């Protein structure tokens, strides 16, 4: 009877230990799932961050130069566009005339500096834009500095196609009259695509520089080995550095006899 109680007590303790051993395994699986989900959630912001952290991008002060007329309606529409582009996660750097120009600076100088320090030029083309001399000046300046460079985005607003500037007839434009929000998204996608191409060009440049450096190293090693082989004199069975004068004379006589025998 006493032995039966001992067996029953041992089987009960074994079942409890097996249950407690199973619990940490379940907890570990839950932790592994949570850690994997956290890893996937962190990957997307890192990928977006790399597209905005290219070294070539930061060589210019602005991502987008927004050119618009001084009309109140055009200024408000430009501010809406800039607010959309600068809001995270887009986080683009934009230039607005009335906000970012240096007080006391010449208008033409400020505009040209901003144009040179910008990757993309967005022209808000409206009836007031067509009649504004400064807008016409900046449009021609952009065409002169970067002709057909795919860095200028014409934005049409409340403008008939017949009034569209003839200088821009070879460029596709975005019509903001029907759906401005959709047009803003297209502008953002265009700029982000341009920044991604900057990263690709930067990687290709670094890769080509690495290949050229490796090729130059191989070429230098080859030249050095050829030079070492030229510097070592050819000896026929006698070490010229450690041989005695008599041995060198005998080697010379032997070489002369070999040449005479070859001629015979």
C-alpha cells in the first residue's frame, strides 16, 4: 500500500514538471513572433530614410524650387503644395520666394541662387504666371541652365491649353485644376523617384571607382613583377652573386664555346 502511494505521488509531480517545462517554450515562440513582426515594421522606415539621405541629395540645399506669381491665389496654392511636400513622411525641402529669400538681397540673385541649389523646379503656371515678368525670367533661366534634363515640372492651374507657354510645349505637365491633391501626389512621386535615381547613380559611381582602383592595383603589381624579372640576370647554372671570378671566367668561356658550336 505504501509503495502504491509513492508511485502515484511520483507520477503527479512528473506531470506538473512537464507542464511547467512546456510554458516557457510557448512564451519563447510568442517572443520570436513579436520580434519578427517588429523587425518587419522597422524595415520600411529605414528604407524610406535611405531614399532621403543620399549624399548627392544633400549637396543641394533644396529638393523643390516652387516658382509662382505674386498673385494672392497663386501664393496660397504654392503654400498648399509646399506644406504637402514638407510634411513627414515625405519630408522634402522646398523653396518659396516670400518665405526663403534673404531680406535685402537682389531678387534676381536670390532666385538664381535658389535655382542652382534645387534639384527639381516646379512651375505653377496660371494666367498670372504667364503675365508675370519674373516668372517668365525664371522659366527661361531654368530652360537655359537645364534644357531637357527632366528636372522641371510644369503645373497647370486654371489655364487654357492655348495659353500654355510655347517654350514648354515639349514638356508633360500636371493639371491641378481638376484634382489638386492627386496632382500633389504625382509631384511627390516624381521627386522621390528622382532621389532614388540619385542613390542608384551614387552606388554605380562608387562601384566603378572601386573597380578602377582594383584594376590599377593589379596593373601596378604586374608592372612590379615584370620589373623584378628584368632586374634578375639570366645565368646558366652559375649564381653570379656568390660565384668566384674564376668560375665566372669559366662560365664565360663555356658560353663562347657553345655559341661557336651552334654556328658550326
